[in-house]
C-alpha cells in the first residue's frame, strides 16, 4: 500500500544521507549488496572505518593506487566506489582481504563476495537495478519521505487529541477507583464517592463530546465535498479502466478459447489413456470397502 511504499522511500532517504550516498547510487549499491548476501545496513560500520582511514591516512590506499590528494576531493560515496573497484583489481586474495580489513574493518567481511566480482560485473548489476525498476528517482524518494513525515505528524496530532480528551476524565476515574478501594476495605462511604465520580464523568462527557463531534463533522464534510467535486473524474477513470479490461479480454478471447480447448483435449486424452488403470483402482477400492463391511458386520449389528 501507499504507507509501506512511503516508509520504504523514507528509509532510503535517511539511510543514503547517513552513509553519504546519492539517493539513486545508494539503491544501486543496495541491490549489489543484496545479491552479495549482505546489506547497506551491515556496511555502515565499515563506512565509518573507511572515513577514518581517509581522514588519518592509510598505507592501504597507496597500495591500491589511491593518493591522499585524490581522496581529499572525493565524496564519501566516491571514496567507497573507488576503494571497492581498486580492491576488485587485487588478484592476490590474501592481499585483497588484508587491504580490505585495513580500510573497512569488520565491514570487509561483509564485502567478501562483492570483491570477488569484476568491475564489469559491478557495472552490469548497477544497470540491472534500473532495468528491473528497482531504483526510485530522487524526486520519488523525497516525495515518499515527505508523505511519511506528514503521516507521522498526523498520527502525533491524533494521538495528542485522544490523550487530551482522555485526560479530562482522569479525575472522574480516580474518584471511582478510590470509591471501589473503600468498598473493598469494608467502608460503605465509597458508594458516595463512586456516585460523585460517575456524575463528574457524565458532566465532563457533555463538554468533550461536542468537540469530538465537531472535529469528526469537519473531516467528514471535507471528504464528502472532495468526493463530490471529483466524482466525474473518478467515474471517467473507472469506466476507462473497465473498458480497457473488457477490450483486452475480447481481443484475447480466441487465444483463451484455443487454450481452453487444448486443455480439455489433453485432460480427456489423459483420462482415456488411464481409463483401465482408473477402473482397476476403483474396483479394488469397492472390493476393499465390501470386504471391510463384511468383516465388520457383526460389530456394526
């Protein structure tokens, strides 16, 4: 639904920002990571280690052919991309593992399967993420994140409204519970306190109910007005969809009929081919039932 889609877009927006990746690039790497048996979430610690290595300097970069001057002008995303590609080109697996651990810490373990790829494989998988419509545009992600923020705001407002209304009844509930406590302890004076609490509850309900009804009436009125205004568009859209479906079914009807006839023919042929076996099985079943009834007759009687 729209809520889950917005939540997904919001997670991409926030995760890409935390890790210093562009929104689309983050989704490309996310796809590659998933196919490598890991996730971008698992690589967060490695990214921090990599950032520290860039800041403090590391001989591992020199061994990969990446100078401090080059790295200084790169974004976090570009540093990660350049490091991964450089590691892919290290043929000696032991050396590659050592350099990866120097630059990515524990995150190097998560990157293991990915580093066994070639750069060509990496580029191909990144493109595949787009071809499979697995990459949302920055505009789509930002729109989803904005919707999620709006939804959170609405939920907070609704929760606040509910809590404010319910808090009006706390004094009434307190009197009733105090009255019950007195009765349980053998003090009949609690009955008067319960009556007072109930009276207080009804009085407060008369104050709160109109406010709740007013809010509900405003929401319902707005919805009805919006539906009424857009009803012609909704009808036209629905009619268009139904018309397209009918046209599609009609155009595909000959193929569907042919497929149905072939299916019936195949089923009929299979039944005829296996008729002797089916008949034999049925007869055996009847004989078994008859034998069972014969043997069980005395008990049944």
